[in-house]
C-alpha cells in the first residue's frame, strides 16, 4: 500500500506535492462525488501549505460552510505520514470530538470518497473514563446503588481476571453510559485525587487500555484542548516518574475552535489541594519504620493542613451563578500557609535521610514526594498574591483549594509555540474587530500567520435575528413567555443556549408550567451524556435542546435546528478567573467582558445555518441591546452581511 495518497516524487518538495494533490481533491475528486467546489477552501489550503512548510503558527479564521476541517485534515494526514509521527487534533470539548469522528463526520467522508485508510484514534480526557475503585465505593455509598451495581455487573469479564489480553477492548468511556446524569457520572469517573499508581486494577482500567491504543496511531490523535494542555503541563513530571507522557511525540497540532485554548490552558495549570487526600497520602509513611522526628513532623503537617482548611472555610464565600467559592485572602491565612510550608520543608528534608536508610518503599516514597512538591509549588504562590488566582469548591468529602497562576502565556510560549512545529488555529471566530491581537496576546504568541475568509452562504435570505422588547425590563417571566412563543412559532426545532448552569436549571423548573409546549420533547444538558442528547435532538425533529456548553461546534444541518434562542448575552461569569483578568485590564468591560461575549455570541449564532438550504431565526433575549446603542452596534457588526437586528418584534 502506498504511503501517500499521491505518487510521491523525491525530486520535488513534499509540501508542494501535497498542495497539488489537495487542489486535485477539491477541483476534481470531491466535486465528482457531489461536493461543492469553494474558492475559500482553495485559498485556505495554500495558506496552510505555507504554515506547514515554514513550521509556523497560523490563525485560520473561516466562516461556516468554507470546509475548513477538510482542508486541515488533508494536510495533517500527509504531514503525519511524511514525518512518521501523528498529528494531534485538539477540539474544544468532548462533544466536538464526537462531531469530528461520527460516521457522517469529515474523517469518514474523506476516507470514503478518497478511498483512503485514515488511522484516527481518540485520546479522551481522564475524567471521561470509569474509575473501577470509585465504582466499588458507589455500589454502597449512594441512594441509587442499584444503578452502580448494574454497571459493575456489566463490566467486561477480563476486568476480574489476571491472564493477559489478546487484543484491545474499549470500555469505560462516558459515551457508553448515556443514561447516567452528570451527577451520577461524577461519582464513578476518574478525578485528580485518584491514586492510580497503587491501584491493583490499573492495568485493567479502560483509561489505561485506551491510552495504550491511541499511542499507536500513525495519522491522527483526536483529543480535547484540556487533555492536550494536561499533556503539556505533566510532560516533565511523568518522565521523572518513569511514565510515558499522556500523548506520544507528534509533528503538528491543530486547535479546532482555537479561541477557547486559553481557558483550557488555565484549567490544566491549576493545582488542587484537599486535606483528606493529603492526610491519606502522608499517613502511609507512618506504616513504615521511620524515625520519631519524621513522625512528629507528619502529625504537625496534618494538624496544620486541617487548621488551614478550617480557616479557608471561614474565608470563602459563595459566588452567584458559579460553583466556585471566592477566597478572601488575609494575613492570618497567609501565615497558616507559611507555617504549613515550613513543616513540609522539614518533612522533605527528613525523607532524604529516610531514603538513604532504605526503610521506605521507593515507589510509595516517590508518590508522597511528588504530592509534597505539588503542594509546595501551589502554596508558594500565596507568598505573592498578585501572581495567583484561587478559589474553593465544596464536595461531600470536604473543601478543595484550587490555585492557578494568573499568566499562562509563559508556559504556552515555551512548551507549545517555541517547539518549531506547525500549530494551526481553526475557527469561525478568532479575531475581534478584524484583529487577532486579543487571542495572540492572551496565549503568548509573538509571531504568527493569519487569514480570514467569510462564509459563502446567503444569510440575508436565510436568517432572521430577533431582539424582543418587554415592558418590565426583561423579567424572568417575560423571557419565559417570549421563549415559549418562539418555540411555538417553529414548533420546537430549537437550541436554547444559556450562559450558566443556574439559568438552565431555572428554565428547566419553569417550563413544565407552560402547557403550550407540553407536547414538545426537551433535552437538558447534564441529564444524560451529551453526544446522545445531541443525537436524539437531531433524530427527533421537533425537539428542543437546552445547553450551556454548545455555543460552538454543534453541527445539526436541516430542519431539526431552525431556531436558536440566546437566553441572555454570554458575558463571562463573576468568578475568580475573570475577576483577575478584570483587575489586570485598564478597561475591564472593553478588554475582557465585551470581547469574550462577542466571540461566544458569534459562535452561538453560527449554530443555525450549517448548509445552503438551512434557514431559521435567532432570538436574543436581551434588554441591554435596547438600552445600549454602542452594544447594539457591536452585535450588529457580528452578523453576516445583509442581516439586521430586528428590534421591538
């Protein structure tokens, strides 16, 4: 079988030959299969050829219908085969991954029409996999234990056996448990506090088996932004621990919906500290023969950690619309942190002596040392409160302290954008007012290529954008009444986008009181696994999908999605991350809130028209648009040419 999908000539530059083949694909092969030739695709192809040839970062902003995914896939597959290393395609979230690899997705289309065998494998985030240890606890710890007992009984038989496996067998993926709500899933999925190193089921774990499988890919590994940044952040640490990195060596990266990368980077760079986990790890040392001086320090550290978390409980306060609790830093808290760090320093020094006496198991010792090192790095940020963002989250097992460095630019610049390999940002929304500077600056990108191409669709005859007006200033009751009217107008067939889980919850509780839409089927994000919700929404034409995370990437062509209702303008939440950004900005509204909202709103609007035949309405439930003429002009500038905001409708 030929290595490349074209006849390779050693005397000609490789990427030039790729470009010629891509041109043949778009001008000849795909049109013969019924695809439409688009000038935007050809233009994008030649721009990407330059980025791959020069190993540069490029912002590829291409509107809906330009076929941007097909373009980067063609180059990525050829480039991977040339370098004999896979290309990583990182999507914004797991639902976007499913869109890419579904049987009707772009990878399947290319494979079918080009008669090309494409080796594309999924590298899903750890929390998308079942944890066997947590499942054991769930079978006795919760009211709905029968659900978890049934899951346990359905596990593959080899999970409970010791003999070797003959072939890869996929199991444990969140997608395989669509009937579980997000709350039920969170009780049994992997989380950062799972001590996988000492788990006796580690080599029977679905996550471990999946990781061994995708590492063998020869063309593409498809993962989430979160997972890629987790790979970047843990790369050196995993090597020190004698583990393989999360992702194998690769030759290029594509960030689909790349405007969302910064938040993924911040999430990956966070430190999480929990008293119960620290106590569980550190007390392992007491089970060994250790010197009294170390035992005393361990007791002091446990007491110090407990005291610090008790103070954190008092110093944290709830944030409306967020599951994060704001921490109010004061001198007393900083003193507790400094005292705990001093005790941890003492333990680390004592462990050096203990390791020389060989009284401690080296494997267990390394786990404890890594955890102590993480805690020291996290708590050291408190010594310079201007450099950290912190918050707390609550759970049945106690408070978790989350600490994040403010700037991720330096890490990204060093570990991603200085690696001298092609990095492709692909999205319909990468620029703000025609400039890519907002995104480039936030990610620490100094040199880049860029281009923008508009969607080829005729939006002026296919899309209406309605901004209803109300007498009482957009009360909840007024918005509910309008939403119901709009759902009646399109007989369902609607996607309702909410900026927060709280607003979705309020709508879910209220909609049952409106008999006018009682015949419609509603799907709510969080009730079941997201890809199955999307599939049901597409299959049941008159249904309604209510979501918080589907502002981008959702691709539902046809009449099933004829109405996009924006419940409120998607300004960033009032949480510690965005509070920090606002403090750093000269004008928080102009530099942080407005650009974020405009990018997200443009993405949400883009869910409606996915093919030339699609049509429908966008309904924005916002009183601010009526009151603020400047905001109204900014939103009008987002709309495709010929589409006007219809006020007072």
